[in-house]
C-alpha cells in the first residue's frame, strides 16, 4: 500500500474512533490534561494516554503547555489542532482532508516559554 494511502486509512480510522472524537470535541479551543479527558469523557486512563499520543503523532492534537503540580511533576495540556476533517471513500480508497488550525490560534498553558532557550545568543 502506498504511503499516502496508508496514512489516509489510518487517519480515517483514528478520526472516526469514538474516543478520538470525544477528545477532539473536548479540547477544541479548551486545553485539557489526559487526566481531565479521562474523567470528563469517560475514557479509561490508559486508553486516553495512548489515544492522545497517537493523535499528537498525526497532528490532530497539540501539546500547548504544562503546569507543575507537585515536586517537579508536570501535567501536559492538549488542544485540538484541527478546524475541519473530512473523510471520503471512493474507488476503494480513503481520502482524508484535514484543515489544521494556524499556530496563532492555540492557547498556552503554564509558564511562558523562555526566549532564547536552546538558541545561541
């Protein structure tokens, strides 16, 4: 199977997944931690972690920051990274069209990023 066809088939399965659709709806313009998603969407915690990781890998959600909660332990927050997704099946092939949100549309959680961190001054 061609790379793009495999990607579209995998994306179509992910987008149509019940848990992924709950995660996308819950995080649209409202960052949430995996723990919050698990609790509020009724998704088992282990499944929520796996699904969010897979969705982040495909660009459907984005980590928009973190908060330190206890002795250096950090909780990451995720936000829906798409405005629109359309899945079609024609001629035996899946086609997925995704409209990603521009970087300027994302929220930010936690301390502001340090300017110049990791860069030569």
